[in-house]
C-alpha cells in the first residue's frame, strides 16, 4: 500500500500519529483474534456435542421405529424460538432462551398410550436440533469475525506499519538533507562575507 505524504513537518507529524494509532491497536487486535479463535473452537465442539446427542437420542428411538409410523406429525410444531443477543469479543451472537411448541389437541382414548411420551421425545429432538443450528450459526459468525480480525492484523503488521515507518524515514532523511544543505549554504555565505570583509 502506497502511503501518500508530503516532505514537510506537518505530514511527518500526521504520519507519526497514524503509526502510533496502529501500533497501539495491534496488540488489542491480536488479543481479539486469539479470543475469537478460542470461541470458534468452543462453538465447533458444542455443535459436535449436539450432533452426538441428537444421534444418541435417535438411536434410543430406533426400537420404536414401527410405532413412529402411527404418529401424526401435525400434532406438534416449533412455533417460536426466543433468542437473546450476547456479545463475545464484540460480536453479537444469538443465544437460545426458550422454544414455544404449538401442540394440537388429540384424544388420549383414540390414540396409543405412548403419544404423550412421543410428543416429549419430539420436543427434545427439536430442541437439540435448534440448539445445534444456533451453535453452527455462532461458529459461522465468530469465524467470520476472526477472519476479519486476522486480515486487519496482517494489514497493520505487514503493510501499514512498515509503510508508515518507511514514509517517516524518507521524510526525516529529506528534512535532514534540507537542513544540512541550508547549514552548508549559510557557511558558504558566511565564508564569502568574511573573505569580502578581509579584502577591504
């Protein structure tokens, strides 16, 4: 990235200010990136745990597979999931608060006795599936934020900070050279004045 600057003290001060801002922000960005990396791993692990729990619950229901053919799937549905936002390293993450299920009335006399237990099993499986989706969403949001933080760290560390340092170095050299030329010119003028005064 080419940093635009002028060879004067005002530009030098502005570049030094910009460099200070980036140098001070870099450790904070690195900490944020590290925290996000840890949170992404944690969310991935939680999603895998939900996968395992879901598979385990399905396996427990496997012996009742023939009975589930009788089950009316229209009896229950997840009506609304209540979410609350939670901030992790500056990233807003949805957290499951409650799930409201809408249950259709059914006759206990005309349906098998296991239907109420079946409804509870469906609720549990739906809750696990929704939590798993939320953990995957959390992982995606955190991973996106982590990638952005990594890009910013790399931008500061590998492009902008070296670019500002190089520009500052160039301006300082230019100003030093200008100052040395001015001093040399003054010496020459002074020497000529002395020579002219000595000839008189």
